[in-house]
């Protein structure tokens, strides 16, 4: 079972390439502050602009840095089923704990196409597979009925649900097998998702505030909703700031301000606007991350 906070780690760049030293430092920060795991090469990790070689390199660094101390989920999805299988097989050369497989983007497959895509990937993986539903980015939604069909496959063990619909989350949880975990894909919905039976979150904001995200999730998962709400209220302005522009523009700017990474993001994403940089700084100061 994947349970708790899994940080969708950013991919730091320096002079156009992967900044291995900064990535290792970010992973240590997560380990020290209670994250259950990290996701390497997710949307927050700018997977869409990584070459195949860079993609595998980030997963290698993440697996080596974690060293079994926290779980490592490798983002190995693609809108090309053959490529997704190739990425997944290549990632399994390293010590990972599972795969995050995004819904194929741009193609706009039918529900049967989605089922066959994920079934084919899972059949070619030896590690657990977590589905990733984010219709706002991919233009396709995995319906609960399709998720439940896929949940019958032995190594399809969960879903990152970023549809923004608690109805959809609840429909999955209502009939999912016990081994199947539902993780929020929206930071602001982490507490509600856990409250209806979810198991945690794959988080962007935990890049900058891992300790509180982990603590909030732990409280919620253990039934202490009063304590979880208190932290959630504190986190909410920071969460809003981290999505003031397209993810991961704000969170990378925040980490740059905090001194963790260089100020580099890959086109077609661009630097945060001046007014939004000030809002990000303000949110970090209000939270107590900056003096």
C-alpha cells in the first residue's frame, strides 16, 4: 500500500542539464522531513521536456539517493503505449517501488483504449503500477468504471486522482479492492480525499513544506481531523501560491528563492511574472519559510 505524502519532486537544471547535486539535496530534504516517498519525472518534474536519457538519469539519481529510506515512484507514462512500456522496463533496472502511469495525452483514447493501454503497460512491468488521472492536462478522464476494471489487475495498485471531483474519488473507493490505494493529485483536496477514504497525496507543495504536509496527512489518516484541519488551514495560502501559474513554475521559483535550485525552467514553460514572484515570496514569508 502506498500511503501518506509522496512528493512530486522537481527536476533541477543547471546550464541546461540535470543538476544532480541539487536533486540529491532535495531528496534528502524530503527524507529528513517525513515524506513517505517521492515521485521522479512526474508533471512537476517536467517529464514532458526530458529526453529519454535524462528521464532515466533522474530516476537513477532518485533511486540511488533514496537508498531504500523512502519509496521511489518512477513517472514512466507516455501517450505512446510502446514508449511507456520501454520507459517502465528501463526504470526497473534501478531500485524503485512502483510506476506512475499518466493517461495518454493528446490522443484522447476511449475508455476501452485507456483500459487496453494500462493493461498492456502493467503486463510488461514487474513493479506496482499507479494510474494517474489528470484530465485538465490530458483532455481525457478515466471513469471510475474503467479504474475499477483496471484494479482487478494484480499489479495495478492505485490511482493518483487529479480530476478535482470528490464524487469520482468516492465512486472509486466505494467499490475498489482493499489493495487499491487512492492518492489525491490536488494538494488542496488532500484532507477531503483522505476523509472519504483516500490514502494520501502525490504533492507539489511538499517540495517546499514537506514536514507539515506529512504531519497533516498522518493526522488525517489516524482519524485526528481536528489537528489535520488546523495544518490544512495553514497550508492553504501556500498551496494557492504554488499554483498561481502553471505547475511547476511557482514551486521551482519558490525552491530557487529558498536556495535549493538554480533559476532554470525549460521552454515552453517560462519564468514566473514579476508580480507573481512577489506573491510567491509573500506566501513563503507568511508561512514562515522566509524571514
